[in-house]
């Protein structure tokens, strides 16, 4: 992977490319894809897409394109999806419970450890094998 400095505009487009690539059918993920095809699918300029991808990938080959799976790996690695960080959810309301019920965060490098809430009725409950802990008056419990 290249270690160039990239612009904030390029950084803002990388998740678009990653999401597009992950949404491809399995047979296309195992094949090659061109910067032009990505640009057309996302309504972007193909030269800009090529430059963006060159800043984070080993590069495609003329007339062949990029290996879709390798490109997903390169973009994911650059965005830090291979780095797994433990996180906690503060607040076990609707959004907090939904986050604990969702298994998709691990795909993006976030391992949810537990949830916290000040509601004593929620403390000690489990959601999707994640415990809910209390803040309590003496600090975290």
C-alpha cells in the first residue's frame, strides 16, 4: 500500500468506494473492476477515482483494472477497518440497544464490549451477549 498523504476530499470518497465494492455480487468481488466502472456506478469522474485509488492501493493494471477483493482490502486497511478497537455504548435507550443488537460493527473494526446506563432497571441485563452496566453515584459499576 502506498503511504502518501491524501486530501480530505479523497478520504471522504474512500468509504463510498468501499461500500460500493462490498455491495457487489460475490462473483464480481472475486473478479476485476476498473476505476471507470466504479466512477460510472457512483456518478464520479473516472480520473478522480483512479487518482484516489492510486493513493491507497497497489494499483490496477491497464485494460484489466483492480482485483476487487484486493482493492477492498487496501481501502479497508487504509481506513483502519483491520484495527479492532473495543468500545462501550453509553446510554441503553433505543439507539444504544440497537447498537448492541447489531453485529455489523465488527466488520468496521469496532468490538462492542458492553453498554452503560444510569437506569437501575437496565443494569445487569444482557443484549446480544453484551452486559449492561451502571454509572452509579460512585462511578462506573
